[in-house]
C-alpha cells in the first residue's frame, strides 16, 4: 500500500488548488479524480465571472489550464473512485474498488451532483429528452423547443446557452422571484421571441412513449395546467453533496454538506473539506479555489504539528 502526506479527493477547482498548494509546500500528494479534472467547470459552457478573464473563458479551457498546473509537481493522480475513508489523523486509509493508499491528512473536494426533480418518468427519460447538462446535450435539440427547470444561476446561465441553439426556451420556476443573478434574468427577458419565463409553476408530468414529447406545468397559485410541447427538459434544481464514502463521524448540515470552520477543518482532526461539498453560502469556481488554498495551508500546518 502506498503512503503519502496528503490525500486529496476530487479534482475540481478546490481539489486541484489544494493539491497544487500542498505539493508546492513540499508534501507528497495523492489526488483522486474520478472524472477528468475540472469537475462542474467541464459542464459549464462559458465562465463570465472568473476574475482575470474579462472576455470570459470556456469551461473546458479553464479545466485544461487547472489540470496543467499540476504538471511537474509531487502529485500522483488516480482516476479510481474512492469508496471508503477510515483511520485517524496521521494514518488515514483511502480505499477504491482496486487499491488502498494511506495518508496523514485527507482533503475532501468531491463537490456536488445534480438534484433530481422527482417527477414520474424522469429516470427512464434521461437521455431521451431529460438532461442535467445543457453543454453535453444541448446540441441534440438544435432548432427544437426545450424547457429548463430552476431559478438559480445554473438554470439561468444554461437557459442563455440553450437560447443560442433551441427554437424556444421555456424557463420554468416554482416561485415568482429568482435566486439567480439579475444580469442573467435581464438577458433572458430581453429575448421575448426566444425565451418565455414561466413563473410560479412546477413540472407535474412528462409526456412521450419513447422519448420526451412534452411536459405539463402547473401553476402553484391557481392550479391551472398547461402543456408545453418540448423535446428537451433540462433540470437545474440544485445540487447534493457527494460524501457517501466518508465516515458518519464527519459532521454534515441538514442538506448533507460538510460542516467546516473558516480554515476548512471538519470536526474530525486531519480531515478537511473544500469547495461545493462544504456547507457555505457562495458556490463559485473562485470560492472553490479559495477553499482549496485555505484547506491546503491548514492541512500543511496540521502536518507540521503532527511531525513536531
Ligand atoms: P440553487 O442556487 O440551489 O438553485 C436551485 C433552484 O432550483 C432554486 O431556484 C430552487 O427554487 C429550485 N428548486 C429546488 N428544488 C426544486 C424542485 N423540487 N422543483 C422545482 N424547483 C426546485 O442551484 P444552482 O442554480 O445549481 O446553483 C448552485 C450554486 O452554484 C449556487 O451557489 C449558484 O450561485 C452557483 N452557480 C453560480 C454560477 C455563476 O455565478 N456563474 C453558475 C452556476 C451556479 P427556490 O428558488 O424556490 O428555492
């Protein structure tokens, strides 16, 4: 079994930054990246609010740059999925289906995955019209009407992306007010021929025998039902954290996000968490990277105290 100073789980902006800072501090690092580096950045068409890129940067370009930043450093990378973390500070064991590695500290940066809407037929229609990734699947609906569900930044941003491809985009939100940024809503409202905002409504039924042919939306105030003939339904109703492999002793909030202090320490000594997997207000690439840097520094100080 190999042994390192620090094990970083997850290779989105938080994990890459944590690995980068730990390696530059002289630590040996094992980085588990279940998919390609970048995390949710890879599913984002364009980032407009990442400082330093005033003209925006494509998600895949930023992901490539993040990954390249680890080249030549003391970081071993594994694409195996972590199934279990056990042990204690100074001697954690991280297991995958095929192997184990020990580390003195663990930094959890596993982000979050898309929440399901919970409407009947959602699972079997995934890939047959229902999608959680406009960037991956939007092109299948070129010239066709689609709907987006949700009122956060993801729903609004992806609606703007889909408006470039689809013939019509319905943005369905369960409330009147949106929690996403005003700037995105303004852009959508400026395209009344292309975009229709369906407020205070939920998707209550999916239609289609072999693939999606339409959805029923129900107004939550009046109960009035309306059928939208869309071939694509893009669901952006928030995220759930990926923490199933962690010991129950690691404190989570009511939604399952890991609770940390300002220095990314969890309640279990030697386990740190950074990025979207953490309970916090602002989930952005920039804050994930900031968390990763803070977690790395806190883990480095912890390692020094272990060795003292
Ligand atoms: P979010 O901010 O949690 O928003 C989820 C949306 O889905 C909310 O509008 C919520 O409605 C709605 N919703 C939740 N459950 C629902 C259900 N069962 N049926 C119908 N609607 C439901 O999630 P997000 O938009 O994915 O964003 C996640 C985080 O990433 C946020 O912090 C966001 O700011 C950040 N983000 C930032 C950017 C950016 O700045 N460029 C881009 C993407 C994401 P209610 O509003 O009624 O609760």
